[in-house]
């Protein structure tokens, strides 16, 4: 059984990891229990929380653009951290997961948008998700946040393995332009280095 949500695509074979993968776009999430299947996303200042039930092997990741929640018109959007975390956790619970068996790994939050600031969107995103997990009592097993380079993340919910590929500076600059546009749209809208294993 695999659950695909929002704009998550059907599984495809990814030669970088030699396995099936499900791609998640900004503002969306995916949950799966397929063995040897990764959930993947591309992150700049955005953050992905990779969460799984360690006993059942059910899990997935979200990809949110901004910390907190959208208070503009009462609408709830997974582009914002609060809703993104709620929909991911609830989706895992609906498929038989239990919160007391969950663990999380957090990635992203690079300084690619507001590069001249110390309190960047990436920093705020990373701090938000760590605070959220602590309040919900979900153990943070690993984290790779910050820096100035975009990341491609692969998360295998069945085993909890995560791989991170840091993108070259040229691709991070492209990511900066893309994320700047997405962040502006999110606010206005109504409601590669090496591979590291975690």
C-alpha cells in the first residue's frame, strides 16, 4: 500500500539511489509503506520533516516553505509548517502508525533566499520544526539544516535511512530564484557535494 498526496508523483526508478522513489513538491507530502521505496524532495530554505513509525515502517516527508501558519483568511495551507506537520503526522496515524513510535529526521533550511540576514527563512523553518517535534513528543533522530547549499533528500520510511546530496553552488543559485518566487506566492496567495547517510 502506498499513499500519494497532493502533487506527489507515482513511484519511479531513480538511478541515483538504485531504487523506487516518490517525488514531493513544495507545499505537499507523501506517505508510503512500500519497502525499498524512498520519498524524495529538493530543498533550499524550505524544510522537510521525515517522519516514520519505527515499528510499522510507515512514513513519509513533507516540504514546507514558511514556518508557522497562514493567518490571513483562516485557510490552512501545507505551504506553512503547522499544517504541513499536522497533515503528515495524521496521514501516518490514519495508516496505522502511532505517535509514541514515531521518530523524525529534519533537513533543509539553507540560507538561499535572504542571504544577507542572520535570521533567515531557512533558520526560522528549521527552528520551527524542531520546536514542533519537541512539543509533540516525537524524537528527533537526525538533522542536517543550514548552510548555503540546496539539498536533494531521499528518505526510506521502511528502514529510516536518509541520504542527502548537497547541490553545487550553481544549482543552489537557481534554487534561490525559484524559492524566492514560491515564498512570495505563498504569502500573497489566499488560503552537490556528497551523499550523507543519517
